[in-house]
């Protein structure tokens, strides 16, 4: 009987995840501010997926710790998906639901890979939600965010420079430092500050001189990251800058200049850094160097192929054979044990989040907040592209995490804060629209 339940759960997980993904895209057609029963259906599907995943883990491993962890994860999901809309009635339910679905998936796959790390990640997720809950309220009270442009730039450069000077070397890069046993990766938090800097610099003045000035300051951010050898983050900052300038100016010449500059920077990185050359070699011809440079990417590809459409089932694959699987190759672990269909659904859910942000940004009249939403959406989806693209050999590996899913406290906290900043802007837009309608009725 146990074997039948385990086998059927593979197909049930895939079915419920596919239906959830379908609901996400149906929600994109929803008119702003109009609730629909689709969110209730999504929540039911999310809890069903979680139940089957943890039942799979508990039945295969025969460990009761997964049952207890399941209870705690569900408490978080109830708080996130059910209680947050009670606190903020006008919240964007699509972004909130997708965030919870991705976090639940991440906690499940990390628990399968390392239960100790899953507990640590869960604590950070709880703390992140506690902090993020105040963001919409704070954004509704603070009116001077537009005036801190150069302060954002100074703080961002200082934080990155501190890591460059005092940071610990991890896999050849200075990306973090540890305080009392807690490891921080400041580039994740600076990503958010960088978005506010660009929005503040470009919302009012979009002249060539202003764009050139922001390019210099953005370049300092990128150069510090390059010197720290955090090239994945440097690439995210660079692409975020190029597309935010394009969003602010609608000038295709800036986009072309960015593409040319990016190509030149990629060539320079290839010439300057040995580990970049190794990653390019591994990408171009992984099978020749399978025992050395290409070991990680080939194991990733083997895992994805081994999972086929419906996966091997949780705890029945071998994702641990992939180096740094919890951080860099979480998507490959998902495809192996939950299936390629599930992995495609994860990609589509992240794409739905991006499209929702772009749809929201297009409706915002205030250019400062519009640029913030654009920036969050662009950096979020580009990081998804880098992580998944590297794991499936579409592009060379960059070593960045998969937001909400990979193990990493700084990443999950920053991404949740970014999502709740978008939520604060969404709530603000809702209130403005309601005020406009009421004003029109009175008139």
C-alpha cells in the first residue's frame, strides 16, 4: 500500500502543480483590484502539492522529522497566503500566492537535500516575512524616498566595498562575511538599493548628462563586484541598469550601447579570469572535461534526464551527486525528483510573477514607483534566467541562486522584501484608483 501511495503521489504532485500554474496565467487576465475565486483554488492546490511532497518524503525516508517540519511549513503558508490578505485587503494575490508556492517548493526540496539547512532556511523565511509585512505600511507613510538618490548610491558602494575589503573568499569570490555565525551576502541587499538609486536618478530627469552620470555610478558598483569576482551579481546589476535606463528613456540607442558594452565586458572577463574560461569550456564541451571543469554541469544534466516527465519521486533520485546542489542547482534537483513538467511549471510561475509586475508598472503614473517595479521585475527574471539557464547548459554557469527556492538566507530575504515593495506600490495604486472613483462620484 505504501508503494502505491508513493507512486501515485508523483503524478498527483505534477497534476496539482500544472493546475496551479494554469490558474496563475488565468489570474493575469484579472482586472486590477477585482478579486476572483481563482485565488482560493490556487491556495487549495498549493496545500495539496505540499501535502503530497511531504507525505512522499516521510513515507520514503520513514523519518518523523518531515511530518513535524511539514506542520511548521504549513503554518507559514497559512500566514502568508491566508492571513496577509486579511492584514492588507488590497494586496496583489497573484504575486503573494506565487511567492508562497515557490517558497514552499524550496523548503521541500531543501528538506530533502539537507534537513538541517531546511530548518535554517525556514527560520530565515519567517524572519523575512516578519520584516516584509511592515513594508507596505512604511511605504504608505514615507514621502521622501525620491530625495535619497545619492544616499542610495553611497550606501550601495560602501556595502560592496566592505565585502571587497573584509569579505570571506568563497569558491574564489569575495561575496559574503560572517557576524556571530550568521553569513550575509551584501550584494543581494545592494541590488534593492541599486534599484532605488536608478529610479531616483531617472524618474524626473532623463537627459544624456543624467544617464551618463548614472552610468558612472552604476559602473562603480559593477567594478567593485568584478574586483570581488562576484561576476554573477555584476552581470545582474549591469543588465538591471541597461533595462531601467531603457524603461526610463524609451531610447533604443541606450539598449544597443548596453548590448555592445555587455559583449565587451564578457570578452574582457573571459580574458582576465581563469574561472570564467573554465566555465565557458564546461559550457561548450562538457563531455570532454566531465571529470574536472564540467563535473557539476554534467551531473546537473544527468539529474534532469533521470527525472523524465514525472520525476523519480522525492528521496528516490541522487541530486546529492551535484556539487553545491542546494544553492546553485536546486532546479536540477527539482527536475530529477519532481519531474521536468514540475520544473517547467516553476519557470512559468516565475514568468507569471514577472508579467504581473510589468502589467502593474504599465498602470503606474508616478515614474519613480513605475521604475522601481520595472527594476524589481527585470532583476528578478534575469536572475531566474541565469540560474536555470546555467543549470540546463543554455548559458555558462554564473553561480547565482534561484530566488525563493535555493538555499541562501540573504537571497530569500532580499527577494521577499522586493516582492513586498511591489505589493506596497500596488496597494498605493489601488488606493489612488479608489480615491479617484470616489472623487468622480462626488463631483
